[in-house]
């Protein structure tokens, strides 16, 4: 635990919320994401954003700590953080997401939007944690 920068982990979790807010915003993929999920504005307004963001932050904190344990080696740097984050996002998280989405009969557009977020999310936290030791 002495090789883990807890502030970097917390920053990574916050950055995941910021990335998600941008990724799923109207400037990027909001309309397509909403359509692919068959969601209406009314359904989204009826949800509890505070509860959702709190749960998302806690899960992002868990994933960020997990990444920090993988990058705890003193030789880790931003490049290795980026590679480890990308491989985690693409090779593990997005891959299993794609398997599940395939059996749920989701569209490739749906898969691309969400898998893209997953890959960038893990790459970002890998860079942050790999850099800030």
C-alpha cells in the first residue's frame, strides 16, 4: 500500500465522472446513446442523478484502486499506465461488455459507444496513476 498514491486514485475516480459527463453529453453521444437504449427524456429525468453519481464514483474508486495495485511497481510511469489501462479496458472490460451486449441483442452502435467509454476510462486512470506516484 505504500506505493499507492491515494490522491491519484481519488482524482482518477473524479475524472471518470467528468469523462462520462462529456462522453454521454449532447456534444458527443447523448442522442445516439439514448436512442440505442430506448430511453426517453422523461425516464432520464425521473432517475436519481445524485444516487447514480454516488454509486458511479464509488465503483470508479474501486476500479481506480484496482489499477493502482497493478501499477504499484516503482518502475511504472505514464506510458506503462496508458498501456495497462488500454489493455484492461480493451482486453478485459470492453471485451466482456461486448459478449454480454451480443447476447442481449444490442446494436453495434450501442456497443461502440459504451466500449469506447470503457477503453478511454481505463486508459485515463492508467495515465493518471502511472504519472502521479
